[in-house]
């Protein structure tokens, strides 16, 4: 019998023993977990060695054992999984509560994910009621007593479950994009392929790199700080563009932290990201570059299946700051009135000038006012054009520098990427969406 089959049998036997000793009431959490997420295997002590094999060498030193999950712990796991859209939940193949070693405790590890297997391990000391010390001695189970430290930490642990599940789903997307993904179900792979196509992200670059292009575009535009790796702060205020301070570590942590904070914010009822977007969408504030960066990140997470349409709408509010009645390039007089509109022959594409790559957008006026063209400075034409870019006039037929371009939408494709584009009132353009132009 394979280890996988043996582990499944052990979990099934454990569930059967609990039901024989003390019949579970209808709707009990362990049963609900098995019924609502039948593809997810709940791990127990016998699965520890196999789980280590799915982790990197460095991560294997963080844990000493896997604990049995009691019903109260399963209820918290369910709370986290239920927040995810189905596409993201399908990224999790197995989940367990793993006891931290001295190494794990020292690094403040909250969870670890097997990137190519859909494995999620949640640090048991955060959730289970036993002493916060490193030991290899197995427990009889992970108990969560009312009023305990573990019970008080439930909000943080639900956020951690969403965070680690997002890493698992990211791994699924990467594997499917590379033509692999056999560890996941056919439904998981099918939804992942659809998400990659929707986001136009089915290339050889990892999803985190694709996502990180957005923050990096704002860095190049001079409006947001870069990723800092191991020098990241675990606490403190979130730097511009990030949901929490920890997101500044790497694009992977930026992505998972943002998903966790949108679906289950730890420190406030509503993420500041969302409040800024709602203010800009309602007309209570202008769309500044950092708020535009937030919108671009959320749109990409929605397109990739990390957030549902409802999650996105709950965060941004009913009116996006980029919403306009029709397509074109608009100059505003202030107060929402339009001074000029360029909406005919709207096109976009890449070009090179003086050795520098530009993403170009051009359009003609619907009245005899000539035409207008903008160039968005882009680092590399193979990179993701979504993000924040400085706005420059490339071939203007009118004088002055544009400062109130409202939106460029449903752009036809000259070369490789048609986009929805909006700008802030201070000379920046925010590319939020990609659509297919003629020829794909």
C-alpha cells in the first residue's frame, strides 16, 4: 500500500473512531470539511514524513510533527477555506496542523506551502492549546479551548489559512502554465487554465513575477518603494502599494498578503486599500498613482481567480474610479465635465524610440480637433504592461502636458496587448486590464 493510500486510510480510521466513541452531531466541522472539500486530505501524524518531502530543504527544519485536528480546529480551517473562491480553494490538496521546531519558533513561521503539490501546513502552536515550546512528542490532538490564547488568535489564523491557500493556488497556476499540474484535480487545472487565459498570464514567467511587475512599474515611475526581501518589517504601517508591511518582502508575499487582507483583514474591519478605492470611485477623492496601483493589483487578482467578482466589488465599491460612459481619451475641466474627447481609431501597441521601449496609445477626436497620442514608458516589452506608468505626450496635436486623462478603454491591439488605461491627475497612467485585440 502506498504512503498516500495508507495516510488516507489512517485519517478515515481516525474519523470512524471518533464517531464510534462519541457520535458527532449533524454538521460537525470535521464531517463538513470532508463533505464540502472532498479533494482536500486532512493530515495526521502518519503523514509527517511525506509532508516533509513536499517542502524545500530549508523549510523541513521548521516542524517536528503533525497533530491530529479536533473539531474546533477544523471549524477554524473551514472558516478560512470558505472565504476563498472555488478556483483558489481547489489549489489546496492537503492541509495539516504542524508543530513548530525551535527553528520555526525562532523565525515566527505561521505556515508553509508545498508549491508543486498543494500542501498547506499551518503552525499548530498558533492554533492548538499546548505549550509554546519545541518538542517532538506527539499530542493526542489539537484542542482549542474557549477563552484560550489559541481561541483569541483565531482571527489571525484564519487570515493565515487564506494566505497559505493563496500560495498553494499560485503554485497550481504556475504548474498549469508550465504544462504540468498532475497533483491537482482536472477541475482545478481547467479553472486555472481559464484564469491564465483571462489574465493573459499563460507564459513562462511565474505568477508572482507577473504580479510583481505592477509594484515594479510604480517603483520605476517614482511613486512607490521596491521589494526588500529579508529586510522586510513584520509590523508597522504598510508602505505605499502594500496591504501590510510584510507584503514588501517579495512579490509572492505581496500577493498572498493582499488576498488575505481583502478576504479577512486582521487589524481593521475594512482594508485601507479598499477605503481608498471607494473614496476615489465615489468622487470623494482623486485617483492618485498609489490608489491606481491598488486597483491594478486587485483587478489582476480577480482575473487570476484569487478573488471572486463579489470580493472585488465589496472592496472597490459600486463605482470604480476608472468608470466612464464610453471609450476614448478624455480631458476633464474638473467636477467631472469633459473639455475634450478623443475616441475614434483608438489603438495601442509597442514601439522603440532612442533605444527605449514604449507602450503607445493613440486616438482621433470625434470633432475636428485633430488627434492625440501618448507614450507610456515601459521597462521591457515582454513584461506585464499593467501597472503605473509616467504619462508622456508622444505626438501631440495640441499644446501642454495632459493632467486629467480619465480613461482609455477597449483598446485595439497593434502588436501584443490591448488595455484599459486610466490616469491620475498628476501625469500618470494606470493600466488595469488586458483584452485580446485582432489576431489574439
